[in-house]
C-alpha cells in the first residue's frame, strides 16, 4: 500500500513537473577588441576603448519539451547570414530548432557593424580582418549564451505590465506647412511644424520569477521603441541607453536577473525633443525608462503560460524601382563616396540604389515571427527598422492583450516606412529597400500569425 501510494505520488510529481513552464536566462560578453569596425553611421570607425560592455542576452522558455528562445544582441541590428549561422550553432549545440529562436539587435550605434552586402561594407570596412574575425565569433558566442540559459531552466511564475514613458521619445520626421517633403531631424522648428507621426510610449515588462516562495526574479524582457543614438558617433563602444536601462532594472529588482531589452518599432523615433532641441544623455534616458518600469511594477499581472507557440513566415517583398537617371547619378556619386562625405541622406540613397540594381534578381525576403506564451502575451519579430505606425497597428489589432515587438530581428531589410511616409520622402524613405506597402504587408502577416497562434495549439 505504502509503495503504491509512493508510486502515485511520484507520478503526480512527475506530471506536475512536466507541465511546468520553465525559463532560464544568461548573458555572454560580445564586446569586440579595439580596431573592430563599428556600425551606425555612413563612415568608417575602428573601435577604440569601451564605455560599457556589449552582451548577447538570452531567455530560453520551455514547456512540455517545446523551447522558444529570445536572444537580443547589443549590436546595430542583425543580418540574415549571421542569424542563420547562429540558429545552426544553437541547433547543433543546444538541440533547439533554429526556427524556435528569435534574434534581434538593440540598434546601438556604438557597436560593431555586420556585413550587409552593400556599399556600406566598403564604407565601414566591415570585411577587414578585424571585422571578419569579430563576425566569425558571434554565432559561437550566441550559442554559448543559449547553452548557459538552457542549463538554468527552472519553473517560473510569469507576469506582465505595460508602463509608460511619456515625453521621452520623439517622431524625427516633421511636416512643415506648404511643403510636401518631411524634414528629418530638424535643428529648429517653426510654430506651424508638426510631427509627421506618433510615438509609442509603452514600456513592456515581461517578468519571469522563480516558482518558489521567494519568487526571485530570473529574467525580464523589456520593450520600448526609440533609436539608441545618445552616445554619439565616436569610436568608443557602448550599449547606449539599453545598457543603462537593463542594468538599472536588474539592480533595482533582482541582482541575479537577466534584463533583456528588445527595441520596438522605432524606425522614425529618436530621443531628441525637436521643439526644445533638448537631447537627454544616455544615463538620463536609461534612468527614465527604469523609472517607468518601477512605476509599472505594482501593476504586474500574473500570466497563465502555455507551451510556446511559434509561428513564422517568409514574406517576399517587391524592391523599389529607379530610373536610369537616378542610377547614373548614384554611380557617379559612388565613385568618390569612399573618400568624400556627401551627407547621410544622399549617401543612404546611393547605397540603396546600387544595392537594388545589384540585387534586382534576388528576392527581398523578410521573416515575420511570432512567439506566444499565453492567451494574453505574444512577441512579434520584424526584420528591419520599422516605422512606429506599423508597430502600433500590430499592437492595436493583435488578438493578444499584450503584444511586444522586437525590430531588427532575424535579419534586416533596412528601413520600413509606412505607406503614408513614401510621398513625404527623406532619409528613411530614400534608404528603404522595399516599395511602398511593404510595411503594411508585414503587418498583415504578423496579424495572421498572431491570430493563428491565438487559436491553434
Ligand atoms: Zn536606425
């Protein structure tokens, strides 16, 4: 009888254990050595010194043997070849299917560049020995972070809150009365000027705490939409405001907690207040966001997690078209662009035109991915610098109560403006690879995947 009871008890325990939602998190230092080509601007910068370290931060989630992995890199973004190499390494070393892995970049402008297969590679010298050596090391470092996170898998309690950071981020495209073209990052404004679009003040906080009575915070996924460009275009390495933000959240809420920041749809969102000209420092930005998390902390609501549902689709978009005249002009400028600075917007346009011409027979493919972990919580990955309007459209129409979005995820097709922005031109539009409507297509696919993840196990 006793044996029988014991057996029953063990079976029940086993069964309970098998249905636990488990999470493990880890971070691995990915700070490059001096001399590594940096990204973020249309010029070569070899890194010289480190203000603060860069990390690959990973959250592994698991239930019933199904894993979902979120990796965020303190890099200017992700490139498809790098994502594929990292997924392969993760599959081989950790036994987790590559398509269950979401990898995004914070978009820090003071981190290493990755090769994009465009003239940017020549400008940034990313294919120099220092660049190649760094890029070659990344898949192994990312897989290592996943391996460490997976080894720490333990039952968790999950909760979510959406905080607000009002007045911190600004739409960097401005419309002036009587002028069709948007002004990009103006230094001064007239009283009639107005932002061309909104911002997204939401600060998403997804928290995983140990299931024990002490409920020790294990990991947090933080989400906000704003360009990390506060450090400047010097040669020193920095994770920018996401570095300060995540460090403060861990210091304040759990020193052993891995805080991971996924940047939202911030293609047209910066930290400069264009009305007053005020630019907050990296420390001020990170602190304001950590304060927003503090304010949201009491609102954290428990989430009933289920086995991760992962959906993804490869979307083929149409490349923009250019006239013979535009192509000739671009070739002309390109001839002296490695030695002369023509300014960001003309250089961005030239790089885009030449890449489009070179790749006219190569499909422009974008992976849209969704990870849902409960009836209330889903995370969407989009591969580019997505305009805030598109992110807001996904959040609004999503069947999930809380939808977090990671941009520059699983690769990048560059800027993705909303349709309305195209006739207004300027930086993001001239550098976009996809034609008008590409962003709306990504939104449509994201919503389809979200709906599927909501309704089908
Ligand atoms: Zn950007």
